[in-house]
C-alpha cells in the first residue's frame, strides 16, 4: 500500500481492478485483490480478458492432437537454437541469406500472452531458412545432429507445413484481438465489436488462402533444394 500511496493512488478510491488468474494476484484471502478490498470493500475484481483468451487457446490446442504436435515441434526448435550461440548464428545467417532478415524463435508458452501467435509467425516466415539450418547442423554431425535430423524430417512433411499455415491464419485474428484488449483505449463497446469481428473472421476462414500460402512456401523450399515428403511417407 505504501507503493500506491507513494505515487498518489489511494486504494480506498479504487472501483475495479484486473489481474491474471495467479493466486498471488487474484486470491480472495491472501492475494492483492484481498489486500485492496481491505481498503475498498466494494472493489470489483475482473480477470484479464486477454489472459482468459490465452487460456482458452491453450486448452483448445491441448485437445487437438495435430496442433499439439506442431507446437511441440516449435518448442523443440526453440530449444535447439536458443541454447547454442553457434547454432543460433547459423540460423540467423541463413535467414538473412534466404529471407533478407532474421527473427529469433519464440517459445510457445501456455502462460505467456500472444506466444502462440509469435512462435507460429516466426517459423512460418522463415520455414525454408529453418530447414536449411537444420540440414547444416545435421551434416556437421555434432552432439545434436540426430535431434536436428528428427526436426528436419518433421518440417519436411507437407502435412506439418500445412498445419503451420492453417495456424498462422487462425492465430493472427486472435492475436489482434488480444492486443486490442490490452490497450488503454479498450472499452466494452469496442471490445464487443472486435470480438464479433474476430468470430466472423474465423468462421469465414478460407482454405483457398491456406492452399495459396502452402504452394508459395513449397515453391520456395523447392528452389532452395529442400526435398519435401507427403503425409503418407
């Protein structure tokens, strides 16, 4: 409370607060919510809508085996490059050569907002560069060459590419909604309109856009010499 008072905030004047679902923040007995209610008995607590959206996304992903598999692959990729400056330098170099720019891989975490969208977006954008980097690591026959080879086999599967393109198209509108809900200008009216627009966008999901996306990536992979296999191989 001293910290609030030091910046001119009187807890007794608070009307509503919003936190994530962590017990130390939202707990009714020992959480920040409970401490604030000691000064403002009628304080309204609302769990962050953006955080709830992330939790819903996580639960939906866990119930869909193909999506769960793709997210597992992405997290393995993150671990492969994140913990080795040498492998990370290989990836960044290939990204710049193939795509003209580089982006760090993002871990798909169940508690971090927007991490699913960010992790998918980077892999989607640099799919060819990632495959070429894994080929290089596998060819070097280093400690993790077998792991690199396994990940390469996964990414060379057209079905994996197809799923990543689908997720890219589905996660983007959800990410836009999540970001909008976190802005200081968000209000009930605009939020409801955004939610309706997001639902409509997902319902109007176009498989043609995905197929065009897949075809463009396959063409880029072919030009780079990456040999893809179909889902039955």
